[in-house]
């Protein structure tokens, strides 16, 4: 019998070190090396060859234009918002990894989706490693799914799960969660880097080989990233993140990676007594209802995947001390500092003695640079304490030279704003439509100083 040896595995990248170090030599993270015991026996070195764990049978080399690619078959889950994020539904042989904070609704949404697919005639299996079967049944009754016939199994051992899948032959299996699953072929504890990596790899191979859709639920770290090695996200086909505050009734699901659809697509849900319900008009969530126009508010037309969304950007400027603060919620803080510098240099708007707070209403996180112009207008409105007239929207990227750059798919943004009743749009000159849009007055600007000059005249 081979002697067990101790090694140290990084919880962030999965790198292995023979001794403990304060800093991981592979990724540079601090205090992430964890002690594990691995038995380097000959029987476990080539276990994949013994189990036939290849993704597909061997084939000859052939040119790409001669390979026949079948059309992708999709199975809608019955939840339009979830189908939108997935690209139209679940795909046979696809592996989906979904993560989010505890209690945000991962298990609830997956149980609802499984019930909808099961009622359509698909064979499903729900494997829970964090709860008992009785607890899952109680949740189903709370969601109004007491008559659901979805098969449920409470198990954490990988080999038992694989044997059950071979016996039941489901078309979709949910593993809740991957951090609780362990394999007898590894000596490390469940949830460790080695166990998560190997169990996810074996489940992915099984899904590809058998044509089964596998959904893996993953834990997140305190920073909000998926726990475990980064290679976990590279193995799967789709990575979904739950966003939103657990104290709010609204949830957002964002596709970070999707081999079968668009990335950065989002789905909006509302948490109700009967579970998560899709929101057909998400722009209504991100727009505050003011009886009268208020200073420091500007509506942005942002783009999330293929969906234009209207989000209210709010700014508040107040007299600061010797070290003014720059705080943004839902927007990049470093970009906020850059926009303040551009405002000062090119438009003469000085905020160096002001505390600047910027917020995207509704808990949405905006990463695209097309929000620059709306943020600048909100800051200008708050500084002068003069609101903009009702019905104004804006979008556009701002460069360090003071130019207003075009945003992608500007025509779709303008049509969405016109559909929701907005009347004036301040946009980059390069996004100006060739044909007028009914009910919408377009104001194209090429420079930051032009936008600020127009805002000063339009303010009430």
C-alpha cells in the first residue's frame, strides 16, 4: 500500500504545493493553501481509463466543413426569464453551473423548473446533498407543488449518484450542491478543491456521454465568486449567477458564460409566496416613481445581453471634508473618479470639494461604459440642484479627451425608450437615427461640454 502524503492545495486556483506557503505560487492569493492528504496509488492514477470516462468515442480526423452538426434541441422550462438566460431552454448534454448567495432562491427556482419539465414529459431527477427529502417536500408544498412527481434523492456519494442515473436514465439531473458531493476514490474532505474539481469533471463526462442535461448548484465565497477552483467554470457549458439583495423581493440571474446562447443576458424574477415569478417588464422595477422631477436623477438606457433596460441613475453631491468620498453602488467606482476628472477638465464642473454618491436604482449592476453620459448628467443635476424635465433618457460612452462615443445597438435603445413613453433622448452623435422615431426627440452630442451646456438649458 502506497504511503499517504500531505500536500497543500490552493482554494482559489487549485494549484498544488508540497509545503505550506503564505502566498500561493500559482495565482498569488494569500492564505489560500489548505492541507490535504492524497494517496498516490497506481489504482487511482488511471481511474478514468477504467471507467470509460471519455466524452465521445474516438473518430478520424476530418475537415471542419465535412462535419455534420445537428441542430440544437432545446427544452423550455416554462419560465420565460430562465429560458431567456439559458438561450431558449435546456440543451441535452449541456452542463449548467448556477451560483448565488445563501437563501436567494437557487433551489426554489430549480425545483419549479424541474416540475415544469417533468409535466412536459421529460424524465428528471433532483439530487439534494444539503437537505433531506422531507425538507424538499416541505418546500414543494409551500410553492404549491404538493402534487409534483419529480423524483428526489438525498445522496452525496458520487458513485451512488452515477449508479442511480444509469438506472433511472433521466433527461435532466440537478445536483444541489456540487460542494457536498464526494468520491470514494479521493481521500480529501467533501468541499475541498480536489473533490469539487474531480466530482464536477466526472459529472460533466457523464452528461456528455449519456446526453443528459446536468445542473450543478455551486456555493459562493464572501466576495461573491463561485467557491472552488476556477477550472470549475471552464468545465461547464453555462455559468449563471444570482444577483440581488436577499432583503428585496426581486432577483436577477445573469449568464456569465453560455456556449448555447448570448452572454451577459439577464432574467428578472420577483420572489412571491409561490416561488419565483418572471417579470415581463423589468424596466418598471429599475425606475423610481417620483410625483415630481427631482434633482440628481437621470434615466439610462442600458443593454443587458439582447435586452434594452431603462435604469434610473441617481447622484447626490454634498459638501465634503478635507478628503471627499467617492461612492458608487451598481457602477464602477474607478470609472466614477475618471468621469469627475473629465467633467472638471472639459466642462468646467468642479467637484473636488464634494462628496459624490452614485446609485443604480433596483440593485442592478451596470458594467457597460454607455452609462457614462447618464452619470455625468445626474451629477450635474445634483450639483446645481435643478431636476431635468420628465421624459429624458441618455446613454453614451465618454472618453478622456471629452468626446462622447457611440454605444452599440443604439437604435434598439431608442425604440425601447420611445415604447415606454420617453420623449427626449440625449445620445452620441454617431448613434443619431437616420429616420425620426415617432414621439421621441433625439439630441445628438459629440462632446461633453455640449452635453453639459444642453443640460443646463433643459434643467427646470
